[in-house]
């Protein structure tokens, strides 16, 4: 018969549900147990919220700096490293030459610096020769004038004696003429004899005046020679001074020309060469880092951190912090301790922060945050690994955990409502 079934529908349903097994009825916990457990859990949670507290903390980046800090030298001009005078790890003194930098230029006429230097050296030699000749001429002229002055002074002395003798003779002739005049009045001599005596007197007087005039001229000549000696020496000194000024200007030009050909980079402090960033023959641009020196007189190791302004009120000098060094993973070496020495009173300027490699970068280039420099004293500045001691080095990166304010847990939970309060609060008085 069509549609005739071999099994009943109930039997088929039984076969489908057979895999689920037999149903078991489990007796539940009493209601008072469930209620007690829930109540106990609520009490514990409420106690934690009311009496429990949490200290907010912040992780900030920093780096190790030494006192004094490491010195990084930069290329002063564009050029080629002509030679190196030191090696890595070498102990050097202040002023030790480190590099010779060739900054010269080449043209069709040859090396510009060499050509200019040769021309200036020739000018310097010519000026020095002129100065030597002027000094020789000054000596010769002075010697000649001094000799003339000496001879003139000797002649003046003789002339003074002659004038003195002539004056004495003139006075004697004057007295004799007065005697002859008395003789004439007495009639002892005639008038011709008196006139002859008068003529002799006037002749003696003219001789005296002539000698006296000659003496005056000789004295004037002596004064002129002395004036020429003084003015001549001053003229020579002025000329020599002018040429010396010109010589100084040429030497300055020679220094500038030499600087335009090659520069010597010297060590600014005593220390150890820790890195040489360039080699001989390498081209450098202005501002390229060429070497780094660690001062020899390091007296302290500090950790410099950058604290954001929103954490400043909760940090003070003397607070302890936890430190983790990138070079010494905390998973193996653990955390290290330190305490805050100082916090800058004003935000650090961009120029100062640029001198550190750990300077934070605001997300998205935002300038909403101000950063304060925190100096941390380290409880340890060295570590012993495999039987050898390793000191912290300048620039070593580190991460520090600073502990900020402590609040009850429920206060932290209600923190979002403070923003709502701020938005709905009216003007604050007082």
C-alpha cells in the first residue's frame, strides 16, 4: 500500500533523541547560601571602594648625563677631512689637534688659498724689508745729526771764548778812550791821537758785535739741529708705525686666507675620545657631528627626565622613583632606585631640550604640554656583569616611574564626574 510506513512516528523520534542520554535532576543550593555569598561579596567590594587607595603613577623617558656632560664637536665649515690626529679611546689634553679640515677651493689658476697666501707672504716680506731700511736710515740720520750737534757745540764753546775775549778787549779800549779824552782836555795829546784811539775802539766794538752775531747764529743752528733730530726721529717712528700697522693687517689677511684653506679642530677639554664619526677623505657639511669626548673629571652621574606640566604639582625634590635602563632589561636586572634632586621652576626652553636625545615629542605635534626638567640622583652608577664592572655612560636611555597623588578608589571612580561639575559650575568667587 502506497505511503505505508514500516515504523511508528514515536519510534522514529525516540531514535533521534537517544544520543542526549538520560535527564538528571540536580538539587540547587539553598537560597540563604546564595544570599549570604552575594551579601559578603558586596560588603567586600564596598570596603575596597571606601577604604582602599591607589597611587597614580607615570612612566617618563630620560637619559643619563655626566657632570660635566660629554662634549660633541661639529664641523665648522664644509670641507674634506684631510687628516686625523687621534684614535678612539685615546686620552687627550685640552688643545690637542683632532682633525685637519681642508676647505680650500680649486680654479684654473690653481689652489686659491695657496695663491693668495703666496701673494700675502710676498707683501709681508716687502713691508718687513721697508721697516728694516727705515730703522737703518733712522740710525744713520740720528748719528749724523748727533755728530753735527756735537761739532756745533764744540764750535760754540770756542766762539763764546772769543766773544768773551773780544768783550774784554772792547771794555779795555773803552777805558783807554776815556783816558785819552782826559789827556786831550789837559792838552797832553792832540786831537788826531784821540781820534785814532776812538777809531780803534769802534773797530774793536765792531769785531765784538760780529763775533757775537756769529755766536748767536751758531746757537740757532744748534737749536735747529736738535729740533731736526727730534722731528726726524718722530717722522721715522710714524712711518715705521704705519708700515707695522700695514704688516699687522697683512698678517690678519694671511690668517684668514689660511683659515680658508684648512682648519684645525682642537679638543676643548681634557678627556677621552669615545667616538670618531668621520674618516680621512670624507666630506662633511657645517654642523655634522665629527667626534665626541667624555671629560676626564667626571664627578657625578644624573638622570635627566622631562616631566609634563599636568604632573608637576604631585612631584617634589626628595621623592623616590623606580628606574629601568634600556641597556639593562628589568626582566633580568630588575628596577633600580633614585631620588629627585631638583625640578626646574619654569618650563624648559626648546633650545635646551634640543641638546638631549630623550626629548619627548608631543603626539601629533601638539604644543599643549610644557615640560619641566627633573634631575635625579642615582643610588648606583655601575653594575657588575660577568666579573667586570660597567659604568653608566652619557646618553644611556632609561625609563622612570614617578609616583603621583594617592586617592581612595571610589574617588578615582568618580573622577569623570569632576569634568561634568566643571562644565556646569558657574563663576567662582574668591
